[in-house]
C-alpha cells in the first residue's frame, strides 16, 4: 500500500474508500433484492397456479388470476425501473461531488 504523506492525500483516500464501500453495499443490496424478487415471483406463480388448478376455481377465477399475475408483473417491472432511475441519479450526484471535491483539492 502506498504511504500517505499529506492531509489532502488522507482525505482523498478516505473519500475513495467511502465510495468503494458505497458501491459494494449497493452491489450487495442489488443482489439481495434480485434474490428476493426471484423467490417471491416464483412463490406467487406457484400459489396462483395452485389456486387456478384447484377444483374450486371457475372460469371467472381464471380471469381474475391472470389479471392478478399481470398486475404483479407490471408492478414489479415499474418498481425495478424506478429503482434504476433513482440509483442512476444518486450515482451521478456522487460522481459530481467527487469531481468537484477533487477539483477543489487540486486548486
């Protein structure tokens, strides 16, 4: 590891480590959310299929079930898109803050 000799170098390393930690936390959070969504989606489909194929279900039950599955899938997709937009906005703000900080540091 490179020796840090100045206060600015220490501040820069501190900011770099903070950014790295945030990126790793984001990656872990994304992996966890993907896992939860895949398991939840699979369980929802299994439950819906079980309900639809039970002896008690009638024709309107099939329509209702299909609407529920479609609505759940649409909601999940909209949630993912919204999450990506928020994440991109936060990443841009963080990059801008880091860029501004490094410019001030060089001045």
